[in-house]
C-alpha cells in the first residue's frame, strides 16, 4: 500500500530557511531507517511557493487562471513529501509517528494520505 507523508509548509519553509543541522541529521537518520526497512519509494523537499504557479479551473472548457506565488495560506501549502510502500495503514501510521518534527520549532505538521492505485 502506498502512502504519502505530506510535510506541510511553515513560515520558515516559505521564507526559504533551511532546517537546523540537528534537524537535518535527524531527518537523514529517519530517511536511512525508511531505506533500510525497504519502504521508502521517494522523498523530496519543495521550493517555497514564491517559485510556484497555481492554476485555477473556474469554468469548464475555458483556460485556467494562472497565479504566480508566493501564496499566503501556509496551512494549505506543502514543503515536501515522503512516499512509502507498506503492508498496512497501521504500518504507515507507525512510520509517520517516527518522523522528527519536519519544520522544527514546534511548527511541523504531517498529513498522511493513501495513494489511490486505481
């Protein structure tokens, strides 16, 4: 079963601030554990939304509205993701609970979603 652990953005990640060296080391260890367990498919961080573009499809058949970042609603933004392949939802939850605070400073938030395989 594929699950995406979505790391939500914060003011720090949107400002382009890099995590502390301690957090980088903790995340490296976590990713190594995922790889050694054979469950990590992919893990990537994203540039801040100031480099992003949002397409809004407001009317069927019409060209979408293109808006360039930055986007101000940080609670709706993504800073990165880890894609894991595990045997069950419970396994995915266990791996999600093991992740260090991905933003540091008590700002981290992870959203876990199962990937549709249909």
